[in-house]
């Protein structure tokens, strides 16, 4: 989310990024484990009804729709995302504000082992 512009219109919300989606899935799994599914459902519904902001409601509705029993592989989702947007990511690496970034500038998106 720190990129100057997201590489595509497909990345409109934070949970479109695999690590953020996984964070919400794990959060729901932990909450259900600690408090039970019914308590989590009530809490989420209360948050939706509180309607702090439209974005907050959107986030809680996404969380509400998560099936925490469905496996999710963040590595596979990340690989798929990077492969889909490799050319845009490589273009971002060439921008002056990212050329010297110690984390982003050194990634070789053409290498098969960039995730390792």
C-alpha cells in the first residue's frame, strides 16, 4: 500500500493484497477459537451496525464473509498476483522514488525464486 499507485484497478481494497487477506482469515480463525463463532458473528454485526465509516463497514463485511475453514495459501496468491502484474511492478522499480529502495529495488521479478 506504500506504492505511489497500485499497479491495477483490481487492487482497490487492502485485502486484495494476499498478506492482508491472510491476516483477516487468521484473525477470524483466532477469534472463533477464543470466543466461538456465534460471539464473533455478533461482534462483527455490531461493528457493521456502528457504521464508523463506509470503509470500516466494507472491511467488516469482508471479514463477515470469510469462511475461516477454507484453506488459503498466501504464497500461491502472492505468486499469482506478481505474475499477473510483473510488468507494472518492474515499471515501478524504475521510478526515481523506488530505484534506491533497499527492499523493492532489488527484487528480480523475472527470477523464479524471488519469493524465497
